[in-house]
C-alpha cells in the first residue's frame, strides 16, 4: 500500500490537473491499512464491514470530488501512468467512460497470469458479449476512467457488490447513452493477488444477472 500511494502521488504531482485526490476504500480490513493510507495523505472511506469489490468501488466513485474519477486496483497492475492514455482518448473521442484493456493488444502484457486464468478470462468475456450484447473484450481490467457526473448516474444504479460489477457499470453506461471506449494499456500480473475458485465460478453468472436487471428495468 505505501509503495502504491507513493507512486500515485508522484504521478499526480507532475500532472496537468489543478485538483486531484487519492481515495482509498477500506473494505473492513483488520490491519493498519486505513492508518497507513491516511499517513500517506489519502482520503480514507470505510465500508460497513467487508462488502466486496463492487461495493468498495461504488463507495469510492460516489464520493469522488474531481471532474473525472479513475478507479484502479491497489497493486497497480496497470501502471498509473497509463491514465494518460485514457485521458487523451476521452478528450479526443468525446467519451465519458474510457477503460483499460489487456485483450486489445496482448503485447502490452508484461507478466501474464497463468494459462488457466487467461483462458478462463477469455471465456468469461466471450460469454459476457453473448449474454449482454456489449462489444468489449476485457471488462475485468481494474483501470477505468469516468467523467464524475456520469459516474454518479452509473454507480448510483449499480446493484452488484461482487466482481461482476465491472460488466454492470459498463452495461449501465451504454444503456444511458454514454460513449464508452476500450483502450489497450500496459499490464502486469502481480503475485499474491488472487480470486478464490468459488468467486471465479459465480462471476460467470453475473452477466446474466446484469442482462436480467436490464430487461426488467432495474437500471432505470
């Protein structure tokens, strides 16, 4: 955590933004995560217990104060400097949602996941496209930039608290008529960041839940 925050702070100190903040969401940790983040200058938000990644990201995005909001995994598997690609694309293409992708240019992946996890990821995204109609090839890369006004509309409608929330927020954004673009980014698998087999299996059901919620009008 300290190394991640140092890298983010260094990047932001030389950036073009007049205002920037780092928000860390504490999902019911029992160690010194919150205290370390606060000492590093981050604004810490605490979940009411352990609620899951989807809940944590929603909490952070709805509390963000800037005009644009990026959420990224704490391990910085996508280097923070890749934000420049998303920002440039958003400006040039007039998009309100831009997200990183490992699938569009796999030569940018420096350290790969295991063959099993990569194959599972490709299968997940194939089924996701069939079930939801979304055209994207890597919804699960945890590096996404939103115009904050759009983020409030999108995340305010989010219902899933687990790992399927990535599909859900992109689906909601598309249904609301926002332009959503997928951009290839550099990415490296980081040892020690794991998802349990059970969570991986249940995640395959999430696109179906998203489609059902859309059909039944729950995102209106």
